[in-house]
C-alpha cells in the first residue's frame, strides 16, 4: 500500500514538478561599460523571490515583474519573469549567485552564472535597443575582383547590401558617393534592384546589388577605394505585438558604409617595354586600312586606323600615321564603339584620316606599330601594319612650282611638254676624282702663283735699267763687240787648223781684231812700232808684247813656209795664250 | 719594277672603280636597286667620288623609298656640282617624299646680296681667278712699262688698276666663301622619328619632332650632342648618331 501511495505521489510530483525556475542573461561576455539584462523566469506562480546580491554589479533598473498567462487548446501556460538591468563594476569573471523562490511551499533555486567582464568596448550596446538587431541585420559589402592588378587592368567593385529576413527596408539614400581617385571608373547602371538570396558569414541573408563599377587603376602602388555610405530607413521588429500576435515594426534609420579597400596596383614591367608603348592594356587587334591606294589628282583617301579588342580602349591614344609632306593629312575623325560590361571595356576605337595628295608620284605611308600589354601573359605585344604605297596617277609634278597657271595657259589644243616634270634617270657617264682633295685656296702654291708676277716687276725694272745703261755705254759696247770678234776669229782659225794657209790668215785677222777692240785703233794704224808703243804705254808686259809681234810676223812667214800640223797647233795655243795674257794686262 | 707595279695597281683600281659604276648602272636599269647601291658604294670605298656617283646612289635609295639616305646623297652630289638641274629636280622629288615640310626663312639684306655674288664660284675657283688676274696684272705692267706712247701707257695703267681690284675682290670672295663653307655644316636626319630636345640631355623635354630626311644645320657640339638649326630657324639638340653630316 505504501508503495502505491509513493507511486501516486511520484506521478503527482511528475505533473506538478514541471516547475521551472531559471536565470537567463542576455550575454555572458560583456564590456565594462555595457549593461546586462538578467531574467529570472518561472512557469508557475511563486512567492518570496529572493534575488542574488549581484556582487560585482550595480543594479541599474529593476526588478520589474512580468506575468503572462495563455490558454491554448485547453492548456494553460504561465510565465512570470523578474528582470534586472545590471552594470558591471569590475573586470574579470563575476558569478551571479543563486536566486530563490518559493513555489507551492517548495523553495527553488537557480544555478549560478558566470559572467566574463572585459574591458570597455566602444559602443555600449543596449540589449533592449532595436539598433542592436539592426547592426546584425544589415551589411554593406564591397566586393573587389582582384586585389593586385596591373596598371590599366580592369577590376570591378560590386556593392551588395545584405539584410536579414526579419527586417524591411523602406528607403535608401547615398550619403557619400565614393570617389575613385587615381582610377578611371565607369559605373554600370542597374535599372531594377533585384533581391537575391545568399549567405553572409555563414548566415542566410537576402541581398541587393546596389552598384557595379569598373575601375582602371592609373597609378601603381597602394590605392584606396573610398567607402560608400548609405542612409537606410529600416523597419525593425519590436518585442511588442499587435492584437494578432504579429510583431510590431518600428521605423528606424541606419547608416552603413562599406569599408575602405586598399588595392595594390602593380606597375607594368619595365623590361621589354617598347618605346612607342602608349599605355594600352588588354588584348587587341590593330588594323590600318586605306580606302584606296591608287587615286587621281583631287581625290582623297581615307586611312582608317583602328584598334579592336578588350582592354582600356578609351584610355590610350591611337598611333598617328606618318605621311610624306606631298600628302596632306587632315585631323582624324575619332569614333568609339565601346561597351563596358563587368569584365571591362570591349569594342573598337578608330581614327579616320582624310588624306589628299598634292603631287603626282608614289608615296609611302610608313608602317605603323601598336604596342599593348597583355596582363594575362604578363608581357608586351606589338602589332605592325604593312607599309602602304599610295599611287597618285596625275596632278602637278613636284618640280614645277606653278602648276595651276601652266594648266590654265595650256588650255589650247597643244599640250606643253614639261621637261622637268619627271624623276630623272641615273647618269651614265662619270669622271671619278679622289675623295680627298687639298684646297687650292690658302695653299703654298696659291700664294706662290699669286705673288710671282709681283716679284717679276722689280726684276723687269732692274733688267730694263741695265739694258739702258748698256745701251748708253758706247765704248763698252765696242770692247764687247771686239772681244766677241776676236773669239769668233779664233774659232774660225780653229776650224781651219788642218789647212795651213787659211789658218794663219784667220789667226792674223784675229790678232788684229783683238788689238782693234782692245786699243781702239783702226786697221790703218796697224804698224808693228805703233802696236808696240801703244801696248807698252798701256803697261803691258814687254815680253808678251814682243811675243805678240813675233806671232804676227810668224803668221806672215808661215803662210808661205812649210809647216807641220804640230807647229800650227803650237801657234794656235800660243795665240790663245798671248791674247789671254794681254787681256789680263791691259 | 716597283714603280711599274704601283702604276699598274693604280690603273687597275681606276678601272675597277669605273667598272663598279657601270655595273651599278646596269643593276639599276634592271631594277635591282639594293644591289646597285652595293656596287656604287664599292666605288666609294676606293676613295673616289663624283657628283654622278652620288646622284645614282641617291636615285637607287629613292626607288627603295629610303628617303633619308636618298636626300643625303643628293645633297652630296650637289656639293660637287651645285648647278646641276637634274640633281636639283630629283632632290625635290625626294624632299616631297620626306615627312617634314620645313619652311625656309629667306635670307635677306646686304649679307644676302654679297653671298649671291660670291656663291657664283667655289672658293678654289675664286683663288684661281685671283692668280690669273695677278698674271694679267704682270702683262699689263709690262705693257705700261715698255710702251712708248702716253695714251697706251695710260690705258695700261688703268688696266693694272682694274686687275688689282679684281684680285682683291676675288681673294675676299674666296675668304668669305670659305668661311661660309666652314660655318655651314648641313646634316640629314637618318632616324625615322627623332625627338629634338631643348637641352643636351636624354631626359630633357622634347622641343619638336623631326622625321627621316629632314635637313638640319649643326651650330654647336657638346660631347655626343649636336645643336641643330632648321631652315625655319628653330633650334634644338639631337644626338650625333641620329644625323649624318653631309661634308
């Protein structure tokens, strides 16, 4: 019997023993400047509630009592709560001790709770404030595709606003549009905001993509993207419910911003950087297409320089064609057909040049090259177009300077043949001269030749003076003449050296002539005595004088006497000897 | 024996040079311009040249669309024979194929008038004229000195005076021409695109751009840098290797 009573008690106990009394804290770790809410809840009405003494805490508010009772499907639930707001007064691990209550004569106690009090945090969070839940419920995130791009390599920034399922957004405004300093930016417009589902930090969230921007960094180094700040009107559920049991929503205002991002931009490699690189980064195709290459005078041609592909198409200049001065080139018409999806600019940019030839002839348009950097390969690539030859069939020629006037004048039936209008053929004959040729001017030869005539002038003057003096001297002239004659006669004698008679005649004549010349006497005065006298008065050596006389006498004898060739030779030598002796003495 | 050998070598080299010229002509006529250039330049290597040779080289380069060397060789040909119409005509063609169209600022004033007169002859020719007239002077002096009548004496004296004047004029013209020749250092741009700097430094800002075939005048020299002036009187600095002096 006793056992049955015990069992009954046990079951009764089972029914009534479902009394719960527990303490719940809003958080177990809190900052020194935060507040803690502690609720002591029970599911049965009790009395004599004894709160713990909250050692280490200061009671900010409370106790507040809350009782709720409901009947659902004949079952009643009861809930009674004592709430306190506590403020920690010291750091460290603080234990909230047991609270006790007496329910139906039975004393129940809660289990002690350990609270970790940390240093003060920045924003004390009010556990009852709706802001707390909003902070967790809305996140603005900027997603950057690449953290270390090259200069001019496109990166995209996508701003996503995550919000949890239990809040509603009524409106949002951009407070601060981000400025992309050192970036070339292109916004991609989003017409309809579409709510999608995703996860944020492991939790399910809804999100909208607010903004997509394609950025081309223009500078190397660490670049920051400024944050986007939004002011959002939100509806947050409160603890209150309406009469239908739904949560009442409170309107609130929340500012969110996506944190500033830093992007490390790599410079383009210097190694192998071509000189004509103009900053194109991407993948391109380069084309130079003339509308025609053979044209008549007055026609124009269009030269289309285009770059097509993917990359920073709007951010570089197309290479300019270089044309000869005989072709007149006008400023280009620039056309851009560029789309900007999230992957970066794609399309085609082109410059169209109008070129009008001025003269007849063949003119080359130099080959053009376009260099770009391919970031996927990490190196430079150059595309070179072919050289274009432009043929101008007619028109004024280069050499003639007045083409229009000529054509106007020759309007008649005849066509003037212009001789200089053509490119001349090579020359077929030449006379090669040494490359190094000394200058004649300033050379020694030049000065000699220049001053030689002037040197002649005094010589000529002197010569003329001398001639005049000679002409003036009559006696001297005669002497000269006699000397000459004497020599002539002696030479005559020498010629006749083999013929005895003519030799002696000539010899005698020569002696006489000599005397004539020397002593200024006439042939008529030639007697031996006279000769002797005159010679002696002239201080001649008497011996020589007598020799002279002897010789002349000998001449007379010898003419008729037999004489050998030896004596003839002797006589000749003697005559020479005497004449030279006399000449010296007189 | 040695002398004969030397003479033979000299003659054979002469013949070779002449052959090279004719060989070049034949190649040019067949349209083998680059081979023609090698043949012509072989002649230049024998230290001989002529206006016609440079003219033919220039024509070959023109046909190959190499404007810079073409203009360079025409200018060289014009140096040797300044009044050749054909050379001037073809040079005009080459200049039109060049990219730069540089205006020429006309040289006006008294200086220009003098230069017009003196540039009729080269300074060596002026020197020969001076020498010739010094001999004429001698003859006139002889006539003056030896002639009997007063009238002829007077005429010879005046003639002497005129001859002296002509000698003086031609010597000063020669000096003037030579100074101009030495001051005048034309060069041709050989690089496709040549940025002309404001200072003789590689990192100096560009003053302007020149293209192949442009004619410049060298004013100054600093290390490997040359100060150049264009015919429109703009100035700048370029590196020596980008241009080639004609003289």
